[in-house]
C-alpha cells in the first residue's frame, strides 16, 4: 500500500513539473510574439515618418499636379459610369465629322485635279502656237482704240498666272530664240543618232562579213581534206607511180 501511494505522489509531481514546463514555454512564445509585434510596429512608424519627410521636401507644384491628375481621373471614371450612353452620340459626331472632312477633301482633290488638267493643256501648246499668239497680241496692242485695254487685261492675266506658278510665254523675240535653240538641239540630236546608227550598221556588216568569211574558209578546208584523202587512196605502192582510172580497166585497142 505504501508503495502505491508513493508512486501516486511521484506521478503527481511529474505532472506538475510538466505543467510548469508548458507554462514556461508558452510564456516565452508570448514574449517572442510581443517582441515581433513591437518590432513591426516600430518599422511601420519609421516608414510613416520617412513618407512624411519626403512629402515635406517634395515640390508643391508637383504635388498639385499629381492631385489634379488624380481628381481628373476620378471625374472621368464618374462620368463614364453615370453617362454610358453618351458614347453613341460621340461616335455619331465623329462619323459626321469624318464624312464632312472626306467631302471637303474630295472637293479639294477635284479642284486641284481640274487646275492640273488646265496646266497640262497649257503645257501641251507648242511654242510655234505660242509665237503665233504672241505676234497677234502684239498686233492688237498696236491698235489705237483697243490696244490699251487689251494690254492692261493681258498684263493682269499674265501677273495672275505667274503668281499661280504658270509660265507665260508672250514675248515673240524670246519665243523665236527658244524655237531656234530647240531646232538646233533637235538637229544635233538627229546627227548624233544618225552617226550612232551608221556605226552600229558598220559593226553589224563587219560581223556578218567576218562570219561569211569564216564559213567559206571552213568549207574550203573541208573540201581540201576530202581531196587529199581521195588522192591518198589513188596512190599505188612500188615504183609504178600514180595510175589513172581503174586498175582492171581494159586496154584500148591499137
């Protein structure tokens, strides 16, 4: 009996020691958690202080711009949420603007196209025709009644054309000189072309002649080889020399 009571007492002591150990470990873990939380809190306060210091040193204008940008973004977001149907009206307006712009562009292209066509037609006019018109204009200007009015009208028209970038050929002397220069240039080009053509024909003729000579020479060589081969066959061995005709040919009767 005494031994059983002693074992119970020992068991009770061991349980108390284990409980004390658990309490000590739990208190140490709580202490660690407390230290860790305090450290995190300290770090957070330090970060907040750094941000405050950076905000103080930041440029006020930069802060203002940043605030306005944020507010504008919020306003756009609110407008998009409150008025989703306005996009359809905006699309219609954009389409209408695009149609109007395309019409204006097409009209401007037609207008420019017509102006370019008129310029091309004027450019197609030969200098001989321009010289003829210039001479007629000079004759009309000599008229005592209509001369001054025609001269004034032509001067205004010529000035307008020059301002638009169109060349005006109304001087008969200059036109005549220009025509003479063109004729000389054409004549010179024609002579050069004739010389070049004659040179090409000469080279072509020489090549053809050389080819004909080569063909004739090869034909002659071939013929001579055939003759030499035939002569070689007609020669007989010994001292009899060359025999005319066939060997078995009968002798002619005396």
